[in-house]
C-alpha cells in the first residue's frame, strides 16, 4: 500500500500483463521505490455528474496542519503553516 501526497492510499500490485510490477515481491526493491511518484486515481477521477473539469478529491488543496482549503482565503487561526 502506497501513501500518496494527496492523503489517499493506493494498492501497488504485480498483476501482469496489465500492471507488471515484479519489484513489489522483493522487500529491497520495494524500499528502493519509496518516494517514486504515483498518480492518484481518486483525485484524477471526475465525479459522475461532472463534465470532467474537476477532480473527485480536493485532498491536495488542504493544509495538513489546520485543514483549511488553500484557495487563497487563508489558514485557520493558530495554524503553524499560516
């Protein structure tokens, strides 16, 4: 299971021929891949009612310290990052 920057998690499996990832079966090879960028399928997926312009998830737009939406309106009072 990969922990993504957006806050979601993603299963990373070796399922050839669609997802050939033989490195997941070896502990050292998995460790060498830590930090490798992975796309978040949840954030990239549009909502069913949407025309495809907005992502299904806005987790990447939240301040990790206070939870404020980073849309220019500022952080919550007392936030260490604001």
